[in-house]
């Protein structure tokens, strides 16, 4: 290659190496001029504002189209719930049948200033709110016309009737109360039939293991109230000793049974206090409570008052007679 050709070739190669730099520089210069025109051109600014407004309007339109059906559906749901009839205003056939059974009470008892009504289906309408177990016992007593043995005394062969009648002894000198029942107080009063020409009496109280827990000392009258409190929920027995012309006569003694009684437990005492507050004027409620817990004397008093308030009621008379028969056993 001649020297001239070599020189030309070097110039071409040098030009080729420099060309990308020039192009890049020119391209960057054009981009700066375009952004500069975009920033300061009023036309571009107006176009950008219009595009933003159109985009926002489209978004609002799409959101309202989506939420409107949901709101309408919710409004329909609420409307259907409000307009549907309440179960209380549209009695079912079962409720109609139940009401028809309760239209005419099977039994009505006057009780102080109120009434108890028993219906054919066994439902008892009470003037006061009563404990469920007590209400069930009242329902059963009115349905069967019976009380039966007190649950508190079941399995307890008291022999109270034999003691009170004095059938097994020629003497009338026997314990009267408490015998074969439960007492509410912790300091009961003991009563007995007096022995003719007795100079004085001695009362002795024993626990379930026949250990002496109290003694009266000489007593002139045929009754004595224990000064010290007995323990609640415990069964006790007691004897009377009459002193006559230097002779000591004890009652009861074999073949007569022991004169036993129990002191009402604390749980029943609390329940009784609540019942007196809520239904203390109800002879029926109080009578059944007393009967359930073995306070038979108090129960008989309440059922006697109930029978007096319902002279034409065979149920009241039968309940009273049934209770008395169990007290005599």
C-alpha cells in the first residue's frame, strides 16, 4: 500500500471511532430539549390535566357500578327481614294446640290473695316465681292428689304415731314433739304428756351415737326449751324421766321406738328464707316446701289453711288428709 492510501485508511478508522460519541451526545441533547419543551409547554400541561381528569372520572364510574348492586341487594335483604312476620304474631300449629289445652284449667286453688291453676298438659300457673324443684313437687301433688312420705324422712322408721298414741304403754306419759320430724330451730322446745302426780321431770338429749349432748335438770312443766344450739343436719333422740314418789319413770322405753328428730340443715334454712321473701303468703308453696324437708307440723298448718280457703275443693282436703296420715305412722 502506498503511503497516501495508508494515511487515508487511518483517518477513516479514526472517524469511525469518534462517531458513537457524537451520536450519543446529539441524542442526549435532543432528549433534554424534548423534556424542556414538555415542562414549559402550555399544550402539554393542558393535555396532562385532561388525562388525569378522564382517569379519575373513569375510576369513579367503575366503583359506583360495582357498589350499586351490592347496596341494592343489602336494601332488599333488610327489607325482607323487616317485612317478614314475627313468630310471636304468627302462632304455629303446635302453639295453637298448646293454647287450646290451656284455655280451661283443670284445677284452680285459691291461695291467700292469689290463685294456682293446673292445666291438662300438666303446666302449673303460679302467681309467684318458684324454684323449679318446688314447682315440680307442687305439680305432682296437685296431679296425684297425694303427698306421700316426706323425702327428708324416707327410710327413717320414726314410730312417731306409736309414741303419740301411747298404744304400747299403760301410761300416757310419752314424748309429743319433736318426734319423727325435722325442726327448723337449733334450740327446739321439747313437749310431752304429763304424768299424773309427777314431782318434776328431767329431759336428756342424745346424738346419733347415743352420747348425751344436753340435760334439762329438774323441770316442773311438761315442756322444756334447750338453751344451747344443736348442730344443723344432725339426727338426735331424747328421753323424759319423771320423778314420782321417789320412783324414776323413763319414756320412751322398749318396746316403744326412740323419740328422734333432725335439725334442718343450713342449705334448707337459706332456701326457706328466700321462699318466705318471694312466696311467704302462699299456703300451698310453703306447705309443700315444709313437707319436702320434713317439717311436718308446719306443713299441716299450711295445708289446713289451704283447705279452709277452698272448702269445695276435694284436692285440698285429700292433701291435708294424706299429710295427717303420714304424721300418724
